[in-house]
């Protein structure tokens, strides 16, 4: 079954910057499409999921199969109670991790069967797959250096585990290029976001919508590139009206001071973190 909404997942190693990039993409997609944006995550996108997250990441040792089942249970509930209803109302749903994390970590990392782990999640979700999956690829050693705070149970699993998980992500991306976008997460944050916007717009057939929004925001300027939106003086932005100011630059909050009516900043809803 297809839905009127858009379903986007972010994948990658711990410390690859998924959370920040997902938020920035959500703000921008809300602006250019005018749609509701739901930012969510796995595990822990729902109240039940938050319990699963605590058990699986901050509890004692969990057997690999039990771990796979817990992530799949979180996913089943997340999809049934949050993701599908949002897609059915036409929202853009952006999830920080989804099914491919289970294949990378529980199959690649824990060395369970890839087929079993994938089929478990397909069963759990009635086969729901993202329209686009963005892999923020980074060397686990580089990513580990970015992490702060007390490492959780999965972050403590060791370099070999994380190397296998990375390889699994890359192999899956290569095998299914129509769904995946692979981006070098070691690049500067703004460059990563700009590349994500270009690739997501192309995959979701949003390029005309994006160009229209950019042209409405700055009709006298040459078409803004996706990643480097033209900067407008404050008074011009006010005249553009609702939803028309074009793409916020990566790293910018949709600026409350340079906006007319409420647009994407308010549309970014449902962050159940
Ligand atoms: P994440 O929320 O990305 O961690 P953090 O916020 O600490 O960066 O993911 C939590 C951990 O759970 C991460 O190490 C990956 C792991 N994980 C799996 O092993 N299988 C899964 O199916 C999912 C969704 C996550």
C-alpha cells in the first residue's frame, strides 16, 4: 500500500551526525513542501519504545536474538501507532534509524542471519520501507571520537562490531541504489546537509517544488541552488508571505525574526524524543 506522505530514514554509525541532519532536513522539507513534518527515532519514538530503549541500551546483557526481537517490537509499535498514521495524513516522516539498523547491528554486528533479521522487521511493519534512506557513512574510529558522555551498551560493542555494521550498511546501499543515498559524514555539517537536500529532492521528485519555492523567495535572482539558498533582506522576506522564503541554510533555525506566518518551524512536530 502506498501513502500520501513521504517516509525518510537516516542510518549510519553512532556519532555520524544523523540526529542533527535529520532535524535540519525536516525544517527544510516543511518549508518547501508546506507539509507537516514528523521527526522521530528508533528505538524510542513512542512511550512504549522509550521503555524498550532503556532496556536494550541501558540494561544488563541481552542475548542477540532477544535484542533483535526487542528492536523489532519497538519498530512494530512505532510503525503502527506513529509512522503509518502520519504517512496516511500526508506528513513527511523522518526517522533517525529504521529496519536497516537492525540488519546492520543485529545481523552484521551480532552475526545473526541477515535474512532472518530483515524478515522479522518486515513482518513487524507489514513490509513498510522508506521512500529514501540516507546513509551517513563514517569510519567508526572517527565517529567514536565524536561521541561524548557514557557509552551505551551498543556503543561499547567494540570496533570490529561497528566495522561489520558499517560494511553491512554499505553493502545494502550498493544493492538497492534506488532507495539509498550514501553521504560521507566526515564532511563539514553544512556540506552534508546540502548534499542531503539535493539527493532527497531528486528521490522524492521534489525538485520542481524546491525550484518554485526558491524562485518565489527571490524572483530577481538566478535560481538558488538547493544547498546555498540566497540570503534575503528581512523586509523582502516579510513580503513573500507564508512558506515562500525558500530554504533555510543548513545550521540555521528557521528564523523566527525573518519569518512572516508560521511555516516549517511549527510544522516540525511529533518529536517524541
Ligand atoms: P541511536 O539512537 O542512534 O543512538 P544514539 O542516540 O546514542 O546515537 O541508536 C541507539 C543504538 O541502538 C545504536 O547503537 C544503534 C542501535 N540499534 C540497533 O542495534 N538495532 C536497531 O534496530 C536500532 C534501531 C538501533
